[in-house]
């Protein structure tokens, strides 16, 4: 959400293809965090509650970074 709001300025910083690439990259990062947390949870390294919270924490960190940058 923060990246989208950061791009809503009169002058576009990034072309449409770049925005799509950023969206795909963010989706892959969140998917990877989810898969890694799930695997660690199945291995017994994390509780299921903690592993379930990791993707949300990663997206929160990304949003905070986007709001600070924009």
C-alpha cells in the first residue's frame, strides 16, 4: 500500500512495467517468507503461531520502509 501511495504524485517515478515488477518481487518475498516459516515450523524450530506471524511482520516492515522513503 505504501509503495502505491508513494507513486501517486504528479510526476511518475516509475513506469508501469517497473511498478508491475516491484509488485511481483514483493509477492515473491512474502511467499518466500511464508514458505520458509512453514518449513521451520514443520521442523520444530518455531511454534505454528510464530511461523504464521512472520509473513505479516515482513509485510509490516516493507510498509514501514515504504512510508519512510516516500
